[in-house]
């Protein structure tokens, strides 16, 4: 079977980091790849760093327009310029471990029906501490295969530097949404997961670095959170109306996935003193049955004075598994 793969790297002012990314690609044990680096309006000499590489598998192209938030337009140009049927993504300030592409190719060959393939990833914070997110819906390691149900809340097993998508899937569901900020990553994975099953490995293949200087932002505003969740709600509503869901995904499960996300956003807002914003998200989740206790706890939290919130949050965490807002890496 074909083992060629295209690697798309959007590049905007990452001169300090792009060598780390490119070196990690060139260090893969799987060698049948091309690298499409899309210079997205860099002004710090990032493109000059790329030009120093003489490996013929690396191509540098340029966007004519200014950088767009999140790099989604650059990814889309990279997809259009790529040649392989399987397209992997790596942000210019992240890196891969040597077996990442080999794992991706193996997953794609074993599960050709899937819409995306991902390895596990580690997150490195500014103090250089490493952590590995726990993924709901994915069996414990060591494991690889088809995710039983992507729509289990908590950290998503897909991030922008750990995933590869077949070209046929982009032809079916569309490209990354442009002009929506960093929430375009989540929107892309949701759109794929509502039509295809997803395949993953618990082998760590990607490293997401929080130390980069121009990440898209550490916190969402309430308006950004509302926009992100409304986009998800529209996708879920359309999927429920069509009645066509991937195996393992049920209508009730999708509704409760949406409710749990809204409760988690409300919890994060209430914990930071935004009671009005929290109650707005709770109203969107008022239909929940599976997470009713969490809903009640967060509703109470939204009325508690800030001086008492720390103690109440500890009680809530012990009494009901209310989760923080999704913190999966996203641009």
C-alpha cells in the first residue's frame, strides 16, 4: 500500500522554533514524505531559516495575504499544494518523536475507513515540565485502533500537531474554517468525527510546546467560548437532523456531550467570577439528565461570593466530576 505522506507546516514568526520542528520531521524513521512549509507573512526571518535546509523533500511556499489568526488559511494552502493522499500537520513551534509518522501510516493502512489518524501527545509548559493528557473514550495504553466514541468529553485525543487526515476526507467535509480564530481546530475535528470514525494510538508521537512566543492566546473570552460552542451545537444539530452518525455515536450521547461541554465552560467561568456568563452556558445545558448533579453544583457556585468559592470548588470536585473547560491544544 502507498506509504507516502505530506507534512504541512504553517509558519508565522517562528524563527526560534522552526528548526526544531523541521529537524524532528527529518528524524522520522518513516522516510517517504514531503514537507510543505507555508510562510504566512513572517517578518522575523522564519523563511530564511527554512531556506537553509537543502533536503529536496522540503518545499517553502508563501501566502500572498497577511497572517490569519490560527494559521487555518495557511494549512488550507498547504493542503492544496501537497501531493500525497495522506496529509499530516505540524505547527512550527512543536515537534515529533521519531516514530510519529510510522505510527500514522500504520494506522491508516490498518483502518483505511477512518477519517483521521492521531498519536498521543505530550504538553511541555514554560517551566519545561511535561504532562500527558488523559483521553476519554480511548482505552488505556498500550493501545491503538479505532476510537470507540470520539464524543466523550475531557481532553480530545487529537491536536493540530498529532493528526493526519486523508485528502478524500477534506474533499468530503471541507477544509479548515478561516476567520474563526483558533477554534477552527476543534471545529475541523468535530466535523470529521461526525461523519467518520477516528483512529488513534496511545504511543506519544507529538510534543506540544507552550513556551512559544506567539501562541494564539492562553484564554478564551466569553464571546469566543460562546462562538466555539455555538459552532459545535450547529454541527450536532445538523448531524441529528440528518440521522447519519458514525458507528458508536448515539443521538442521546451527542446531546449529553454538548451539555457536558456547556457545564464545563460554566464551571470555568463561575470559578473566575463570571457568574453571568456561567449561567448563560448552564441554561444551554438545562436539558441534561446524565450530568444533572454537576449542573446543580455549578449553578450554586455561580451565586457564591468569591471569598467562599475556593472551598466550594473543592467540595464540587469531590462530589461530582465537573471538568474544566476543554484545554486541548488549539490555535
